[in-house]
C-alpha cells in the first residue's frame, strides 16, 4: 500500500512516466506517431494499475487466509468480498489522495480498474490453491478409511 501511495504522488504522474517510456518506445520504434505513443502510454499506465492491485489482492488474500477466525466464519465467498472491499476502499482513498496533486487526476474508472486488478489477484490465489490441493498427498487416516483399490 505504501508503494501505491508513493505512486499517487507526482512521481507517478503521466508526465513522469512518459519521460521513462518515451525514450524506450522511440528507440524501439523510431517512427512512432504521437497518437500511437499516447495510446501505448495510456494502456501501459492502466496495466500498471491492474498489476499493482493484483499484487495487493494476493497480499490481502494471504493475510486474510492466515487468520483462521476469518477463514472459518466467512468462508471463501466472504473472504473474496472482504479482499475486494478493502481493495476498492483503498483504491478510492488513493484517487482521493491524487485529487490534491496538480499533476494527477482522480478518476472513478481507475477505482474500477484497481478493483478488477485485485479480483485478478484473488483468482490467481484461488487457482493456485486448487492446483496445490490436487497435489497434496492424502493423509494416513484418509488412506485407512478409503476402500482398497481393485486389482
């Protein structure tokens, strides 16, 4: 969250990121038009939103998943809602923070993109859990209680 907060300052402004992305794109594509550059720049920034909030979603899921009271009481759906709610609230506060910076703009669409990023992070966690659950060896007790394999 501190990294996201720092990115909400003038360091994360469009003007600042274009100074980094511009030379790279002009080196790769020397004849790139201004319109093409602006389009790539816009989508690169939005991909950054998705990525940073996907990471936040993964970290929130991990933190909530380790809290056994929440795991037992809320179940999977409740934890998903909790992660997305926290991410959406933080994204809203982040956009509010940006509204005080003259080089930044506060946009509702960015909150939506950020929340979608957190949802992607949760999906990654759920998929990873499902994948590793299939690979877990069965416990000794489960093996004892299961019927013998036919020969």
